[in-house]
C-alpha cells in the first residue's frame, strides 16, 4: 500500500490533472520513492488512469 504524505496544497480528494482516482481504480504511476523521509514519500511524475476491461 502506498500512502502519500499530507500536503496543504492538495485537496482531500486524490487528484492529478483533474483525474479523480478511487481506491479500486487501476492506475499506472511513474515516479520515485524517497525512503529516507519519515514517513516515506512518493513523488508522482505521471499518473495514467486505465479503463476497465
């Protein structure tokens, strides 16, 4: 499970380029994981929501 660090710049609803992402949605994420931060931080460069098959 990936948890994002809370940010005052982000709304409570997870959004990236106006795409709403639900917990059961299938997504493709490109980014990086900074394990040295406490808690670890995931920086997302690209998020692509995939259509259901």
